[in-house]
């Protein structure tokens, strides 16, 4: 078991450094700090409320499911962050490119990535066209969290998993 934990920790650090340091380019320096906000509470909630106001009844239903998925996933994220208390990479690792304001809460799991996947998967379960647009955006939001020095890869992977599972549960339960 110790070998597995060591391997995961080492791999996590290597992938983090690769994304945070080796992927540096002008395009990502411009794009990813802006995209990361698409996983934040203000953007996600206001976007879903806007869709609920302007969409047809089917779109409203999908947005409601996405909002329920967002709420469910963030309740889980809240409890995991309190239980696990993982320090952010910029507090533990050397030579981290921190492109954003330091955050005070814990790193695991990534709330922004969780939110992005909760919304993307909820809509994707209904529309392949939306999946082709929203899933790559959700993936880029997860990558942006590492690029900005705020999260480890496992923070983002578990966030993506939580958002995905919450969407599957909500869409399944509300479509019965």
C-alpha cells in the first residue's frame, strides 16, 4: 500500500510541475486565467439561472438538473475538504508558478473542476452537441487550476469524478 501512495504522490507532483511549468506559453497565459473563472460560483450559478430564465422548457429542465448536480457535488466537496485538509501545491512545492491570488482553503478536491464537470455532464447526458463543446471546456478548467498553481492533478481528477457522478445521479433520479 505504501508503494501505491508513494507512486501516486510522486506522479501527482510530476504531472503538476509539467502542467504548471512546461506548458507555459502566451496563449495559455492569456486563456487559462480567464477560463478558470468559468468554474467559480459566480459564473456557474449566474449562467445556470440565465439559462433557466431564457431557455425553452426542455433547456430549463436541463439547467435545473445541472444546478441540482452543482449543489449536490459541492456539499460533498465541502465535507471532503474539511476531512482531508490537503495543503495547496504552492504551499508545499518549490518553484510553483502562482498566477493567481493565493487561496486560504484546502486543495482537495478542486471545487472549480467539480462545478465545471457537474454542469458539463448534466447537459452532455442530454445532448451530444453540447457534450462536444462543454466537456473540453470542463477539462480546460481543470487544467487551468494546475496551470495557475492552485491544485494538484488528483484534486482535479477527483473533482471531475465528483461532478460527473453527481450529474449522473441527478439526471437519473429526476428522469424517473
